[in-house]
């Protein structure tokens, strides 16, 4: 994967790397491994950069609603 930076802003680059790792891995533990940092360090960066995690996903919400409806 190749990321293209718009400028040489270190904060923006760090945020972009965190977001891309989370999207690629799907979990904080796996994303931290991709980045070569601890999960605690990644959680600090998620808070620092105000990254919304876990991502709101409409398919998960609709799947759980469908399961609830079928269980009734």
C-alpha cells in the first residue's frame, strides 16, 4: 500500500497511517502490529487525532436488527 501525503505535516501523516492501518487490519491489536507499536500507543493516537473507532457501520447495525427481528 502506498500513501500519498498532501504536505509534510507530521500530525496529518501520523493520523493517516493510523486510519489506514485500522481500516486494513480491522482491529486495534492487528493495526498496532502493522504499525510496529503497542495497542496502548495506538489507542493514545486514536484519542489524540480524534479518530472514530470502531467505525460506525450501517451493515453491522442492519445485520443485528435483522437477527433481533428473526429471534422474535
